[in-house]
C-alpha cells in the first residue's frame, strides 16, 4: 500500500505541475497597449463588437444608413480603415442589405479576424484552439481525480481485509493517506478550468481598462460601443436595429457529407451586454476556420505574403486578397492607397492566412 500511496502522490504532483504550467503559459505574453477602438471592441466583446463599432462609425457621419426593418444602404462608399472597407465590401457583395447578414459576414472577414490574431500574438487574448485544448486537459485531470476516490475506497477495504488476515495491527486507512493529493488535484483542475474559460488574459484586461480610461472624454459614438457595448449607443434607432440584428442567429452550415459543420469558436466574454443580446460572437482564430472570410467569399492569398510593417504607407510585399478582383485593402483599392492604410488591421497582423 505504501507503494500505491507514493504513486498517487507522484502522479498527482506531476499532473498539478504540468496543468498549472500550461495554464500560466497560455495566459502569458509580451502584452502591450491597445492600439485603437477596434482592439478595445474585440477585447470587450469579440468580432461582433468590432462590427457594431464600425457600423456605428459609418452611420454617425452619414456614410451608411440603417433603417427598418434592418436594411442597410450605403450613402457614401468611403472607408477610413480595413474594418470599414470590409463592411462596404460585404455590402456590395450581398444579395440584399439585411443588417444581420451583413454583421455575420463582416465578423468572418479577415480584417476583423486578424484583430483577434494580433491580440493573441501579444498575449492579450488566448487562441480558442489553445484554450479548448487546455480545457480538455483540465477536464481529464478532474475526472481522473474524482474517479480515483471510489478506487481508493475499494483499495482501503482490500487493505483492511489483508490486515485482518495477516493479524497485523490497525493502520491508517488508505483513503486517508491519499485524500489530500486527490483533493488538491481536483481543486487545481477546477480552478485551472475556470481560468481557461476566460478568453481575455489579465494583460488584456489591464490594457483595455487603460485605453478606456485614456479615452473616457472622447465624444465618439463608435468608441462608446467599443468600450461599453450597444447599451451605450446614444442613437436609439440604431441601437434598436443592432440589437435586433444581434439576436438573429445564422443558419446552420452543413458538411459535404450531409452533417452540420460545427460553429467556429465562440468568443467568451464576461460582459452581460453581449450575452443578453445572444450575439453569436465568432472568432475563428485564422480565417480558414470561417469558411470564406466574408466579404463576398474573398480570403487572403499570395502564398503567405504579408503586409510589411504596420505603420502608415505600408504596402503588400507580394500577392493580394482575392475576391472580386479587390486587393488587400478591399473595394478595389491597392494596399498603398492614398489613405496610406495597410491591408491588415491595426494590430499589425499579417495579411496572409490560409484560405479555406
């Protein structure tokens, strides 16, 4: 029995160390500040909040008109950043101007998805695939620790029977010897699992809090949406339309074999605003998972070409985003357009992502 006790403690301590190390590594990164309102929106509510922020900005200065029942009309096709270009591109490719369809399409667009990829590279959010894998580790470890309780009881009974047959004196029951390590393993798995469920890392929460504090006095409706959600939108008509669009789920997509394709990773957020509106906030962590990347089915191509640099006036080193003949900037404008905007999002992530 003493050998079994030693094995319990060796396995338990090793498992705890591995699990804690994995969780700490997945939630640690170089960090850094939030660069713009779109990154703040992604940290607060994922791709859905990013799209709502862009729609609010386009509506606020009259470039876009959103009216009932959830119909979008482009008044002036002018975009100042990649996300706004994604909205105009998706609207031009859509068969109708339905707001909910436009939101879902832009959410899957590379311009929006790359914001999350850039934040994940800086350790401000956790990649969904990594988070899911870590959660699986936590679940297996918790189930194993829980299952060992009845096994330990059986071993305790066997130990008592052996002691009675041998005539040896009463010893400490086996279950009492191993219950500390089993409880420690179970508690560790539960705590690590709860930490893994949080998409935003502590560095990300600090960064978005600092950004909101520094821009608290800026009178910008889009910034209010990015920081506080649709409840903070001052335009009641637009707020009503966006809330209604957020409640509409996309139709289920099917595999070629007839089965339904699983929905891409849901972006976990602690904000009750997004949960209340039941918005399917989707982050694919790589545009290949979104099945087309939105914007009329365009996706980045060019054999891994990327945008050199993240500052103004940057251009694509090679290749362009396919789809309707548009280049990385979308809407037919080249990467080094007169607005000097890069083809990737402000997070500086690359234009190249595997096309589906």
